[in-house]
């Protein structure tokens, strides 16, 4: 790795890490052979380097509170989508577009979905709780939960094939985020990916268990910790998610 930029090293090591995770998932590699660092105590494991720009691609909790207040003032549905992603573990736009109010939402009080990015590779389902914050967001956006209906009907009504629709929606979101950043004068770049970095950073600082953060971000499937620690139900997760905007 000598002479390589941190971001380049991260790309190479991420590919290796993905291969190892898949090998563990399939049973080709033993869990105890996992070479990558999972917490600060594993000093003999490999850590993926990150560029300074990547490290800065998140909002602090006070900044997220400013985004929330901005959303309440403007009621901009695309900023609402950004916040929904953050409040639901950094859910990807591809999953938000297809998300529906199903039996799990009404019976358990949460969202359960197969991550679009990994479809066809495994059958792991991600679970995140609904909270007072998501319910308030729905109220502001005039979203009424109806079984079997898309959560964001405004996206479902967009014409065109799935990938064209995703690009179209991304364009609207990015324009709204650019306007928001000008108003809030945050000196950093903001995209939908920012929600994942922000969720992971703030949730960790708020004391959310590490493997709960993994599970909410759809990472626990390949993580070694998932082989030893049982899953979380939404009632256990909800108190931590309620604190994403307030301590």
C-alpha cells in the first residue's frame, strides 16, 4: 500500500473485505479468521483507511436538528426524504422508492425490507423501527399509512423505468439539498449518502450498540458479530432511534 492515497487503499481493501464477508456468509471461511477491525479493542486487525473528505461527509446532531427545523419551515418533500433516510438507518434511495406500508409496519411498528443493492446475493432483511420522529415527518408530508401502499407515493407516480425514475428523483433531491445547504451555510457537501455517514456517527456517539448500527445499515449480514449476537427487534431499537435528533 506504500504510495497509495487512503481513498485508493480503501477501494482495494473494501473489495477484499466484501469477498471475506461473502466467504463467511457461505461458510467457506471461519468467523474467527476475519481479518478486519470491528472495534477499537482489536489492535491486531486491519483498518480501512479513509480520506479526509470522506470522514467529513456527515452532519453533527446539532446540524441534523437544523435540517429538521428547515424541513418543518419549508415542508420540502425531498428534504423530508433525506431526513427519513437518516431516521431509518441511512436507508438508500433505491430502497425508499420501493418501500411499502406492510403488515410488519402495522403489527410491529417498523420497516422491514431487502436491500436493493444486495438483491440476488443474499436474503438478509433489514429492520428499522418507526418512531415519533418518523410519524411527525409523515404528518408534515401528509403521508397517511395505508397497508400495501408505497410510503412515498410521489415517487411511485413518477413515470419511466426504475433506473430512469431513480435518476430523476435523485436530481430533485440534490437540487433541494443544494438550496438547503446555501440557507444553512454548512461548509460541506451533502448528498443522500450523507445520511448513512451521519446516522452511523451520531448513533455511535449516542450509545447505540455497534451491532445494532450494523443491522440498521444492512451490514450485519456479513459481519462476524452477527454470528455470535442475536438480532434486535424494533421495540429494543426504538429508544435509540428516538434520540437521533435529541439527546
